[in-house]
């Protein structure tokens, strides 16, 4: 059952995009818009921009964009109809009684089948580990000093060298080839047909918050590659929005969580009594995972590998934690590489001591920077202080910045006043977040020609949506038929029709397209600017040039179409093109 457009519009109007996204990810005001770290790619700086006036979001790093429905749909892995239902419930809008059941029952049932398929696979792997064919796997876990109770608690298992055994078992339990593939357990090979994704690996079931198996991680036995193989994302498994062992951790009643890099690190810590340890799932720590953690605790302790990549990963994770208001400390693993090795060699008591001695993550970061400078050299010492000041200038809250300046000054052995002055200089130097903000795109000579045509149309649509007063002045000059790009032409048709009725609603236009990629492209058409326009007079001049380029592109397109050209119509277009430069555009002061 599909809803009427006016109900969809009502749902969107009652769910301000800034308020909704802020419930998922903390937003920061920046000029007329808001920014945050993007949850749709590995982002450490605010790359996602949210416009309240247009009710759109856009990440200028990964390209994701859309309206409030698009965001909820993408973030929670929902269908368009499901996302509408979530937003309708949030704003207290009653939908037809049969709406939810008609659009989602089939999908809900299928998701349950995929979870059931993973659950049966977990049972099979668990039993396999404890059978004669699982001897190699059991030997591996015993060598890693895991107890039978720990192996049971985490449901550890074994995928035999003959991967077909698991596939045959799942089929015997009534699962179809499609369900096995969609659950992430099987892959299709043109020569061999359906085969198991996992074989000759010890298996780590991955569960959702409710404790249901939704995916697996597998560690190869021997020298095969990759060392760790994880389930791909499926309808029931999103790596960025799940954490390993979190079904246990969320109920641990501790005031902090320990964040690790690997499955074995988590398991070793739990066996040693630290049941608040969790880990990201085969990927770098993500904003989505930070968003989950902040619902339960305010403090995170990072227990990452002590090598170079581990240190970099810890610094990156700490930045994400700070964005979400989480206090973050780093546990020193030296002289061992990771928590698993540390626990085996020094024991739980020493690990607890390291937790008590953990350093604030920012202080840890400036300590790693210190190692890059020869502090016996006065110039190097100054550059070190300047780099730290640059980092400190990113703290926008004055109280927080002051507290960190005080702590860093003490750590660095410099006066608080001197460091504070450096921070002020760094802030006033115009340094911004390292982020691709709304690109004031313009037309670049190295662009492909077709991309240039598309971009100039996007700029025109952006300025029309931003300055509705433009429309009455250009509607008799520019028409949707002048837009060469198919998507932009459809957008222009709807936008021009809406503006004839006094409506400007870019977020509603996004809903004309169901495909997520097209929705992002539509968002581009409302968020593409020309760089360096400082006031309305600049925009007025630019708009005339933009109209000229669009009309010229339309004329070129007509010439190159291969279709017969009406000489009278063509000459009329040419004459109109010559007259465009004489147009005077005026925007309200």
C-alpha cells in the first residue's frame, strides 16, 4: 500500500531533518547549516552537511545525500515505506491500519529466515568443532588458552575443509539457495554452483543486540588468505551499526566499555573477567558504533594494538568518540602487541592496573606527535607546540578547550599562557575542519564536457531553490527543455511547476526518485555552488552566465543529436542566446 504524496509531505514536514539526524549523530552549527561526521563512510572529520532550509543532507566526501526519509532509510537499512513508518510514529502521525503489515510483513519474515539460517549455521559450526573433524579447530582454541566455558559462551565453532557439508546441512533444514546466499553463508560460482563462503576456519558468530546470530567472522587455520574473513553486509547485518559481543556487553553494568580491534582480544578479556570488552567488526571504528555505545556509557577505554597501525587506529577512534561526547582513554599494551598477548603473559591484575593508568586519548595523541620531533632542537620544539595548538583549536567549546590547554601545557612542559596564545593564533588563522564542505563547484576546464553540462544545470537549480525571487525573472527565458541532463530536466519540471504555485520544497522532489543513487544526484542539484560569490550582486551576475551556458549547451545538444533541425527554431534559439547577456537579474537586498 502506497501513501498519497500529501501524507508523505506531512510526515517530512513533521520531522525536521536537523532534529532527526541530531538524534542519531551530534550536529554542530556551521554558518547557515549543520555538520557532523558522516556515518556512511570511514569519516573522522565533519564531512556531512545538513540544511534546515532545504531539508536535505549531503556528504561531500562519499557522495551520500537525500532528505530525512533517505537518511533514516540508509542509516537503519530500511525500505522507503519502513522509513516513512518510523518517521510517522516519531511525529505521531497515524497511518492506515493495514499500511505496516502490507509493506513490511514479507520483508520481516524474510529477515527472520536469514537470521534462522545463520542460527542453524552457528549450531552446525559449534557441533563441528566438537566432532572428530573439528580437531584442528579445537586444538587452535586450546592453544590460545580458551576454556570450554568461554568457547561455549561465545558459540565458537569450526568450518571444515569441505565447505559443502554446511551447505548440505542448511539445505536439509529447508533453506533455499537464495536464503543461504542472502544470509552471507554461501556464494555462487558459475562452475561449482553454490558453495560455502567459510571453510577451514575457526568461526566466531556475530550477534545483534537481541542475541540473534546475524553474521560470522572466520579465522583461517594455516597460512591461507585472508587471515580473517567476515560476512558481507546483508539485510540483517550492517558492520557499521553492530559491535562484537555487544549482546553481552550492554548488560555488564559497568560505567565504561573497553574497545578492542579483534575477536580474540574481546574473548581473552571476557575470560579474564572484563565482560565490558567489545570490538568493531572487521572494519575501522565507525560513527554508527559510537552512537550505539553512547546510549549505555560515557567513558570508553581503547585497548588497541601497540604497533603503528594500532596507534593510528586508536587516535582515529578517539576522535570519533569525542564527536559523540564520549570521554576516551588509551590503555598501554606495551611490551605486548594486544590484549590477548598481554593477558596471557601478565594476567588480569596487571591489565586492571593499566586501565587505572590509562591516558586521556588526546594526551596520548600529542605524545605520539612528540616522537616525530627532536625536542632538543628549539625550532622542532616550536613546530611541535604549533601542531598541538592546531589540534587544540578544533575544540569549539571554550571550557573544554581551556581544560585541554591546561592539561597539554603540563604534559609538554610549557606555560599555559604561551600555549593558549598559540591556540588563539591557530584559530584566527582561518584553519577549518579538514572537510569537503559544500563545494562551491563552478565549471572547471579539466572536467569532462558532459559533467560540465550537468554541473552548470545543478548550479542553476541550487540558486533557484535558494533564491526563489530568481524564478519570475528567468521563467520566460529558461525552460526545463533546456536542461540536457535527464535527471536535471525532471527536477526542473517539478521545481518550475512548484514555483508557479509558490512552493519551494527540494526535499519533496527527492522522493520522485526511489533509487538511492538518483536521490544523491538530486541532492547534488540543490547543493552545488560557485566558489567565491561574496554577495547578491555576484550571484546576479553569475546567474546570467549560467543561463547562457545552459541555453548554449541545449543548442549544441540539438546540433549533435543527429535529428533534423528546424532552421527557424534554431535561429530563434541563437537570437535568444545573444540577448541573454543583456538580462539584468535582481535579488532582494
